[in-house]
C-alpha cells in the first residue's frame, strides 16, 4: 500500500510518497486537515483508532512558521516569512481551529516562552 507525502522543498504533495508494507500493524498519520470537518476530510477520523490534536496559540504558531520559512531558505527575510504565512499557513490554521472535529487527546503545543529561535 502507498500513501501520499509532502515535499517541503517542492512545496507539493507527492502521490505514493510513502510505502506501507503489508505486515505493518501501526500507521501514524500526520497532517493539518485530518480532523477537518469538511466533506472531503470529515470521514478520515472515522478510519483511525485514536486521534491526537496538537493545539497551539495561533499567533505563536504564526511566528514559528514565519521563522521556519526563513531558516529553510524559503523566504529571505522575516517580513517575507510573515507575508507568506499570512497568505496561506495562518489562514489554514484559522480554518482548522474553527472547523475541527473532536480529538481523543488534545496536546498543548504552545511553549512557555512566546517564540522559538531554534
């Protein structure tokens, strides 16, 4: 069996990017939309045994992603990183926070400090 993956360098999904051998007994799925309550996604949660959602303060997450874009070389400056986040990532995070199905476990992914420089 094959599953899609995501290539961050190309910024695109990769069809059949992950091979899952037939003797695999546990599969961990990770993705922004797996608990999204919209028609094309809402049935995913019913296919898994246990759902965990990592929740973070959206403004802290916004800064983390902008800094990650700069560290990864996707954007040259932090200002450009924020512009990119505000046009895509942050909008997706808002949608997910407003339309998320319940999870079995919600983990707080917000650190004690306001930002991360790692």
